[in-house]
C-alpha cells in the first residue's frame, strides 16, 4: 500500500496502515559520528522488519550506489512494544541534510527547506495513528568543533533530556539509576534535531503529547559504546523499553569491523 502526502510517499510494507493506538515515537539519525545512536537504535529495533519505508524528493542521497550491498535512501519505520505492551515506533533516518558547522545565523538556509516538509508530513501521518510522544536520540557532537566550545558538554555516561512541550528554561540530567538533576545550562543542537522537536510539539494534537530530545555525551571515538549504553539504559528506566541484546552485540561488532568506512548512514546494518 502506497500513501502519498504533500512531500512524502509512504510504502506500508504489510499492505495496510497500523491500527490507531497511543504510541511513542523514537527517532534517530544513523550517520552521527561515534555511532552511539546507530547502536542504540538498532538494539531497540532488533531483527524486526520495517512496517514502512518513507521516500521524498527532499532526502539527501548519494549520487552513486554500490552492489552487492547498496545504500538505501529512504527513512524506515519499525514497530515494537515495551515490557507493558505499549506500542513504540522507531524511525531510522539514514542521512540528514548536510550542514555547515558555524554559528552564522544566515548559514544552512537550505536545511529548513528540505527538512521541514518531510518532518511535517511524517508527524501529521503518525498523529493519525495515535503517536502522541516523541524522543529524538542524539549526541552533543557539536561541542567537539572549535566554534561551539563555549556550550555545555554532556558528561560521560550521562543523558540530558529536554521537554520541548513545556519550554522550561532548564534541562534534566540523568546519571545512572533514577538520579536526576535540573540545570540551567546551554546545549547546542543540530538543525535536524530541533526541527523534529519543534514540529512534533506544534503539529501533534493530543493534550498528552511529549516532544523531547535525549542528548548523549560526545566522543571522538568511531564506535562509542558507552554513550549507546547510557541512552539504552535511560530508555529502559524511563519507558520500560528493553533492547535486543543479540542485535546490540551484532551491530557493535559490525561497526568495529567497518571502522575504516566513514559513511555508513545508508547501509542496511
């Protein structure tokens, strides 16, 4: 079944839309340096097949492809459930629109133009299916760049969360088991992250909505297992959503073996 919106085409791979029920969406970008979100996202998905593939003319793709292991350009949506049976969708984004690392407010104008239409259509479609909560998993990699050194860093092993729905001028840090602190610190977010949070917050009609960013620590490592573990632990403690330990081990081993591959965003790993 193919469903067409203004700027996206959704292929429902089971031949139909999923039924409507309250659902929590987790979003992650597979191409982030350090692969922490790639590891955490794949561990949450496990070996489940996607329920939908999402295409758009706005997606960033490579000009060439490769066989017998081609890159895939589309977003993929997966369905899973937590230990209480509550439904979660996991959205796997292979590549984001490229950005220039600068604080120049006039830079990166095309990012909004190509990101917003896709996010808007996905959010409005999932809203019809009962999605009323969203968590965007990411890391504060920008602080590794010289132009962003003055912004706060997430400590090793911690996760910082911010609820876009309340717009309070503070974030919450999560350190290990059930330890939380509210702090008035400034963190820098990539354009694709804040656009998702803002659009979800304003385009979701449910009064019970949650639009949050989960920010893990930045690392110069090519495979950052510690941050992946911190994100997975936070999701388990907060939402009772377990990961697939076998998939966690498998994706970690694959990424270590692929250490010399710089662009794995569109690989089916």
